[in-house]
C-alpha cells in the first residue's frame, strides 16, 4: 500500500495551488483527517471515515476553474490509470469551494469528464465553509476578467493525502514537489 500511495503522491505532487507560506510535505506526526459528513453530488451520504481502507486524495476546487482544478483532476485521473488493477485503492474526493454555482448535477457532469469514480461534494455555503475551515482552505469571490461575465474564485487548492487508516499523511500545493 505504501508503494501505491507513493506512486500517487509522485504523480500528482504538482497539482494544487498554494499560499506562499505553506510548504508541501508530510504531516509528521500524522494526524486524523477532519471528518467530512456531507451529501455527495450523486445524492448519497458521504463520510470521509467510511473510506478507511483506501488512500484518499482531497482536492478543493470549483467547476468554473480555468486552469488549476482541471489540471489537478486530469493528473489524478492519470494516477488512477497508472495504478491499473489497484486503482480502486485510491479515491479522489473533490470538495467545491463555489457551492453557489457547483450544483450536484454540474459537479457530477464535470467530474465524469475526468474519472467516473471521483466523488464530488457540494452543499450550502455554510456547510462548505465549515469543511474548508477544518482543512485551512480559503476561498474568495473575485471579479471575472475584463469582458467576462460572472465571477471567479480565488482559493487555496491543496491536495490532501489521507492514508487507509484515515490519517493525514501529505499535502501537495500546486507547482511544488512533495518532500518527505
């Protein structure tokens, strides 16, 4: 299992956006991942603790993200493919930072473009803010670029790696390698 987690870490180490002060690396000592109990985009009840026995990668993002989120999801899909028959040991969970636009239907459609096994989580703004707070994720509405309607989200987008025992093991900010 360590080999599978290491392979996944290496494949996706550069796929989360970072605040400048936070460094990538491992949690030492490991700590229990904060529980997430939320209705999944497919309507099922989701509990992070129910995924014990699998390596879980949590990504915080939004479906209107122009670059980082789709790049991260594509890399995670590749990681699952490279794991071959062991792909079912890795579960990707995409947590929306934009619940106003990320409806369950939109989230399901978006994630299916990458890998149908990816789980999407969205909810009320208050529910999603509580999850972000537990993981130290910030998200702010920003004006859309000139000539575009709507808004963008400025957000910290880390990949959190949770081992099969539910322990936070590593953090990978965008563009930075994971260090042991």
